[in-house]
């Protein structure tokens, strides 16, 4: 809500701006976007039968949390590699096959 100007909201806006900068940097470095639409079901409270279906709208808050989780993962991997350069076990993926994402 753009009308809010309390300290918590101001801090979250700063974090969101930083998250967008982190994402832009990752994209410029060649990060892959693998997200796909997420389907959400509305369930009947008594029978648990689906009563409606829709697509979950990804919000800025979701992206902000994702970016800081990725930053934390990368930071831990860098610190682990620095502390244990000969025995750090990090997962590495081979490069994607040409044309795999066309």
C-alpha cells in the first residue's frame, strides 16, 4: 500500500528494491528462469473436494524472499568453499543442452 510510511513498510520497500537489483544482476549474468504457473485449488471445507481452480499470482513479496534465499545459498556456498577448498561438496549442474529452452 503506497499510503503506508511506517518504519517496517519503509524497510520492506528498501529490501524489495535490493531484491530487484539482485535479480537484475543474476539475469544479466545468464540466470535461467524456470518458473511455471502454479495452479491453486479451492477445496470444500467439509468434503475437501475441489470447488474451484485458478492460477496463483506471484507477488513481489514472493520474489523478494526468493532473491534473499538465493543470496543466502550463494553466500554459504562461497564461505564453505573458502573454508574447505579441498573437501567442500557443492552441487554443480552441467550446462544445458543447446536448444533445450527454446
